[in-house]
C-alpha cells in the first residue's frame, strides 16, 4: 500500500477511493470484516472501526437510544480523527428523517436513582448554558470547550441517574440537547469536525426524546453550518429544509428568520443557488421585521438586522459578487453591528470584508481591514477567523511588492 501523504489526502478529500487491497488492509487493522468492506463500500464501512460512532449513529431513535448515544458521546469527549465528518450524504439524510419520525416520543417518568430532579434544578441548568452561550460570543471555542463538555457530562449523568416526572424529563432532555448543541458548536469552532458531529447527532436525539421541535431545528441549523463549511452544501440545504418543515406554523418569527438565514448561506455555496439564496435572505429579513416575542427561545437572542446583513454579505462573497458583499457589510455596520459583544464573529466578518476588497483589487483597503480583523482575532481562541485570515494571507502573497501587503504579511508572519 502506498503511504504517501498526498494519496491519503486524496482519500480524505473524496477525490478517489483506496484500492480494494488497501481497504482490506485497513479493515484488518481495525477488526472490520472483509464482508463488511465489500457490502458497505468506501467510505461507509469506516464507521464500523469506531464503536463510539456506531453508538451515536446506529442505535434506535428511542429514549433508550438517546441514553446510549449520550453515554458514548460523554465518554468520547473531544476525541477527533483528523477532523472528517462521521456522517455525510445518505447517512446524514437518514439522521434527519429519523429525527422527524421520532419527534413524538414521550420520555417516561424515571425512577433511576434516589435523587429526585425537579423543575427548579432544570432551570438552574438552563441558566448555566445561557451563560456559556454569551461567553462564547466573546471568547471562542478553545477556552470554553472543557467547560461545555463538563456541563454536557453533568446533564447526561442527571438524565441517566436521577428520578423525575414526565414534564421534568421533557425539560431535562431539551436541556441536554442544547448542551450537546453547544459542545458541537465549540468543537466545530476549533475544527474538530468528527467530535462536533457526534455531539450534534446526540443533541438531535435528545430533542426528539424531549419532543421539542424548535430545539432540534436549531441543532439542524448548526449541523448545516458545519456541513456547508466542510461538506456538501446540498446536504446542508436539506438539513435546514427538514427543520423548516417541522416548524411550519409552530415557531416564532425570530426562529423562522434564523432558519431562512441558514438556508441562504447553504444555497450561496450550492451550485445554481443564487436565486434560492436571495429568496431565503428576503424571507429572513421579513420574519425579523415581525419583531421579537415573549416566547422566543433564549438561544435565538443573537439574531438582529446587523447579523442578517453580515450573513448576506458572506452569501454575496460566496456567489462571486464582492461589491454587493461590501454593500451588505456596510448595511450591517449602519444597523449598529455589536462588534464588542461578538468579538469572534466581528473578526470573521472583517476578514471576509478584507477578502472582498482584495477581490476588487483594492489592496490598501483590504490590508487595513484585515489588520483590524487580526487585532480582534487575537482576543478569541477560534479556528474560524484565524483560518479566514490565513486564506487572506495566501491570496495576498502575489501583491507582496506593494507596501500595504508587505506590511501586513510581516505583521502576521
């Protein structure tokens, strides 16, 4: 078997599959039978090499299956395998379909332990997660990931080892779902994609056990972010559409705005997605204009006019319209974009604005904004703005003879 890094990189990127002899050798190392290799084909049989993945992906979509997935994910922590996704294509579609089909589960009252869990205690757990959400806006995933994992493990233990009535069980599993969603997001923010997806799928299972469509739809929206970032954008479109279908006439305008915005981002990366992207952005703006409500979920706090316009700018950039991207970024700033409260996101959007200027050949403007992004990104531990700036540096190299480019490259060397 050739072991050159270039060949392995092509396997990982999906450019080509290993020869059957190489697949059989890998399978032998991981105690996967040759029959499974031939029946499942590449890359689906790889899942059999990781018991933790199998517990998350293959257990039944029942309350007991949620507990099994929860336990495996809590035990696995941040273990990641070179950042690839554990579910793509038909597997991802099956997960969304399983979620839809299991939403009417009713968690039974539990008598698992002598300790009794009541609504007051669940409320305290919810408040702890709310603090984590807001800390993430300013600090990024690196510093908060261990705390989020500990929170997930705590809620998992309480769900498995305490007694509670049915109503408390629903709230508890909805809280578990949000804890898993936060863990998935923070792992994604650090580029740990396999671990992130395990948390997301477990969070989705927990939302089904809670019978909470809105919480699960939010998980699907975050899964879509990961999928259009490192996977197939059409898969991301399908995830968001599943969320939208389940929340039709069941959600607040603010939640609808979130889902339309996520659909727009997915369409902006999909082939021939320009018209659908524009349609979804307009729907996101219209829904947001309907205003906030008392029953808006706490995790929807971040949606503002400025955030929608920032996302619109990113869409335009992906669609190859740098001038339009800059106009949307300007609209966001005019709408009082809260740069201080969302340091990581502001650094990311500044990096994208710099990219738009660079595309237009405006080197001085590009470097000035990129410098702002670089200075802000130093205050957060996140792979996303740092990755965007690394891409910007690569694109800037051909202009290194210009003073502005030379100075930025030296600053960030």
